C-alpha cells in the first residue's frame, strides 16, 4: 500500500513532467494559435505544480533543501520499509 508521501511525490514528479512537456511543445510550435494554447497550458501546469509543491512542503513530504546524502539514504530506506510491511 502506498503512503501519502509517496503519492504526493509521484504527483509532484508528474507535474514537473507536465511543465517540461508543455515548455518543449511550446518551443517547437510554429503556429501562433497553437503557441497561444500551449502557453496557457504551460501556465496552468506551472500553477498546478506550485500548488502540489506547496502542499508537499507544508506537510513535510518534500524538502527541496535536504542534503544529497539524506536523499540517497531515504531512497534506500523507504523501499525497505514498504517491503517490511508486506
């Protein structure tokens, strides 16, 4: 079973991908109408990402300033904890 932190981090990663994909599509589009639509979608994706990020940070699920060593450690500890629950 997935915990709330895992779900929120997955959602945050999906939102990041959405922003990146919209930005790439906008950069490649040559049609003005399409560029306008993609620009609006990019703004919406950025707002969604901002909201998800704020929620994750406020809940303590995501800290953008934690040291690399701690991030790597958590990447190994979390799967072991999940496997131990099964």
